[in-house]
C-alpha cells in the first residue's frame, strides 16, 4: 500500500484539473462532497487503487495529467470504478475536493507550528499563485474538517 499514496498523489494532478474545470470563475468552486462521500471514498479507494494497478503495470509510473486522464477514461478504468459504484466524473469531482480540502486542512495545521514570518510567507503563496490549487467550497471543507481524523488515518496508511 506504500505505492498507493504515490498513486493518489499522481492522480491529484488530473483531479485538480477536474476541480479547476468545476470551479465557477467569480464564485469559487461548486460544492462536490455530501454526507457519506468521505467514508465511501475511504472505504473504496484501497480496492480501486488495487484494481487500477491490475489495469497495467505502467499505472504506478504515470506522472503527466494527459496520461492519467487517458487511463482514467479508459474502458478498463471505467469498469473498475463502476465495480465500486463510482462514475468517472463523479469520482474525479469528489476525490479532487476531498484531497484538496484535506491538503488544506493539513497545511493549516502545519502552518500553526511555523514561526510567524514563515507562516506569513506561506499564507501569501497560498493566497496568491497557488490559491486555485486549494480552492474548496466552504461546505466541502466543513465536511472534510469533521472527518479529518478518519482522513488522516487513511492517508497515513497509504
């Protein structure tokens, strides 16, 4: 499962692109996560990753978003997602929001431990050029914060 975390991070490039597409220009991103989605993701991701690895040995080494998109839209990957009752677009939207939101929660926690000058520098970066990478709807972020302990346990296992 050690490679699973790397796989999830590799997917994030593709998934973040999906979130950007979903984002409304002036209003920010649309809400993507509903009650139960986070637990569903935590419960199904290990099996989805395991089965996607079986799609091809090159799966673990995919780095560029175009290759990830090609894999995720392939018939074999679609079949894997359907096996766990996910539809590709839904899976992309929800996983993107969960991963981006959890990354934001973790960063907030880490920021609290930094000296004030470093905290200000990182906050400036996050609110500037990198803001789009962590654009998560407030309701999604609230759900992610409520499930942060379960998400931490999940990601730490990976």
